[in-house]
C-alpha cells in the first residue's frame, strides 16, 4: 500500500464525545499531552502523601458518562514510575460503562525510602478509552489445540528466542 493511500486522518473513526462531570472546584477535564496520544492525563483534585512502600487513593474530582460499548482504564504514568517509583496498585484500573461515581486512582509508592507528595493539579495517571466487543462465555469439554498449549508463566524464556 502506498503512503499516499494511508494518512493519519484515514484511520480515525468518528469522534465519540464522553461527558465529564466536574465534582469539585479543583477538578480538571482529562487532556491529551500531545496530539495523537492514545490516553488522556488524569489530574489530582486533592493533595496527599503516598508513604514509602505505601498506597493512597487519590480523587480526580471527575465522573465519566461512558456510553454502552465503551470502557476506560486507568494506567500508570511512565515518568512517575521512572523518576519516583509511582505505579497504580490495580493497574490497569477498570471503569465500567455503567459507573457514574468519581474516578479515583490507587497510587502505589514502590520507593522504600522517600514519600511521594501529590498536589492538586498533578498529573497522576492516564485514562485510556476502549471499545467493548459483545462477547459471551460458554462452557466446553475441550479447547482447540495451539502451539503454546498449557505452557504458562515464563514459557517463552528470558533472552532471545531461537
């Protein structure tokens, strides 16, 4: 396929607008840091200290009006992870389409020496919106065979595969 046939705009579907309700004066609508980013930055609507090796639930001050067929995931920010050891305990955190309460993020401080201070307005996580397929599960007596089979954790090895 030639480069002329594929443009950035040709892959984009019609935009879905998700309603965001601000629940506090310190809340901010999530934003993408750069055009074309997959996820939106989530901002803290409250200050908190995440102790060394500890966790804290941080409110974003927003609620989402996710339509049926759309879910959201809260994901860690790579910069916070690399610079401060901050992650999300239940990463990714799932926000179901029917949930209308405050989006809250459970931050985990993996640094065992230094507390992590969260200020109002800090970017604390990312919000990724995903379409949901209409799926059901059914019980069977046997599964289709695959080349991997039942080999689980670590089955592909650590280094190069040969």
